[in-house]
């Protein structure tokens, strides 16, 4: 819960929907892969903050028109989920649309940035999980917030079953292109050809009752959630973000000498060691999951999960380990478990429910995502921030580049409330945070 003062920052919310300008056609469905289904309890939330020069002239009508244009290509995200006779989830592409929210903020963009509280960015994103009636739940929410200075933000809530963070970023970057085309010459939005029809998933024979599947370490099968796609947590989870400048990152990497360690693995090593110190021996996170862009699949598709998921298991005390050893271990160990995850999910035709983020302590590398690839009228975003909803008890860490796209990093951590407080102080004692970042 946020305080009443924070509640007042965003007001005058108006809800509507926006969909493709051309009808998709009848009987069109999209069947998520086993990898997609493994992620269905997780959601990415993102915020793109623009100053007045970029936002000027972007009325609700102009923004919606650009979405009409864009959603002709992204028609799948305008559909609603259904279950086949076997219980497997599929998307009915019925053009119900993405949920569109208009809001106002009493602050200027500069005042918002001066508060230096990344957790407030969640107020710029309208998020609801899918369910309990999946046939009515939109998988995507778009919130446009107008600031009193004339600036604006675009908030995105993106169901992970649609695709990973790289797909979500590509969607927003394509929106920037759609805005530019419309403002340049307002071209007519031509109907696209109807997509091919697919068969609704048919029931498959489940494995024998005595067969006990072996799951890869990166996923955890959870009790059935039904049609409310929310993980059951034992703790209330909290989100905290902090920014490390290029100078701070250089200092951090110097602690990992003598072996040069990449920025992502350096940061992960620090957080991993801190969390190992915070938790008692029985809960020490010796197994961690890494989500990175797959070097063998560098280009994101419009939808789907193109990243690689791996796990590393330390057979030594992480709390007592040298940072250089941890960083090297993270950088060199682990192999892609995508195929094993697919096989595990498909063993019962995708009916079981799984958790990935937070099943183990999970590190998500968004360094290669084109976060600042979106341009509106030639202007880029002043700030881009991403977090994750639906994280399990073991927690997750998201690492992304800052606006300068150099060595600076923005780190978002999602842990239990108690662990967030303790982690802040561990990071402060380690010299990564200042007192003003702890408040």
C-alpha cells in the first residue's frame, strides 16, 4: 500500500479499450508454446517518461489512432484466453482490445524525477492479473498519464505468456514508429490480410499416473491456481530500484578483480552475496536462475520468449565467497534449459502451473533490450523503467542500462518487505548506496 500522499499523485483515471482497426476474422486462435505457458503467472510492467517536447500534440485521439495502426500487427494481444477441452490455455483472437487508461499527475516531469523514488513508477502502470474470468481479462494494459508541465508517460502491463521483456520493448518501439508515421503525413490505415486459421488445441493423452516428471531447476511446479493467474506467496513482496552511475559501476567491477567480470554478472554477484548473508543457512540461495538474451537468437520476434534460461548451483558458501569468484561462476556456468522447460510443461499438455521468477533467486538481464529505442517526434524517453509482478518468494533482480546507455545501470529488486529493508542496508554498507537512497 502507498501512503495517502502518494495516492494523490495520480488521479482522474478513465478506462476504455483500444484494438486493431481491421477485423482479424473469425476462428483465429493463437496457441502459446510450453515455454510461454511456464511464464503465465508473471507480468512485466514498464514506464516510459517523456518531456513536453515529445508529448506536445499527443492527444488521446492521436495516441489511440497510432494504437489502431500498431495493433493490426499485434492483433494477438487484443484477444482473450480460453481453455480447450483438455484444459490447455489458448488465445482467441477476437479483437476485444487492450485496456486503455487515461490519467493525470499533479507533478511535473522534473518534480517526478527529483523524487528519486523508482517505486512510484508503479503508479504510472495500471496492472491487473489475468482472471478470475480469463475470457474477459485483457493481457495488456496501456496507461497514458499527462503531467501538469505537458509531459506524459506511457505505462505498460504485459502478460509474460505473450512474450518476454524483449518483445514488450519491441512493441513500444514500434508504437513510436506508428506515432511518427501518423504525425508526419497521417497515412490511411489499410486493412491487413486476415491471418491464417489455426485449430483449437485438441486433448492429448496425459502421461501415466505413476510417472513422476523431472523438472529443470529453473522452474517450480505450484499448486493449481485455476483461472486467477497469481502465484501464492508466503510473504508480501516489495519492489525497490536504485541507479548506479558509470563511476559506481567501475568501482564495483574493480572489486571483482583480478578477472574482468561483465557488468550484469558483477551486479548479480553483489546481490547474491548480500541475500546469502541476509538469509539463514537453511534458506541460503545456492541455486540461482539467470534470464538473458539468447546469443543464438539475437533478434526478438513480435511475440514469444526468445531469451535463454539457465541455472547455476554453488557448492560453496555464497555468503563467504569472493565477489570475483561469484561473478566468474555466474558468467561461465549454466546452460540453456529452454528445451527441458518445454518438455516439462508439455508432459501434461500444458495444464499444470509453474513459477520461474522467484522459484529460485532470479536475475533478469535486460541490458540488451532496446529500452531507449522508442522515439516520439524525434525525442527519446527521459526515463525507462521495468519491473516484474508475480514474483515468487525467492525474489528477482532486473538489471537494465540507464539513459546514457553506457556503464550506468538501473537495478530493480523484488523481494519480501523484510528482505528489501535488509538488502538496502547491506548495499549501503558495501558502498553501493548512499543514505539518501535508503530513505
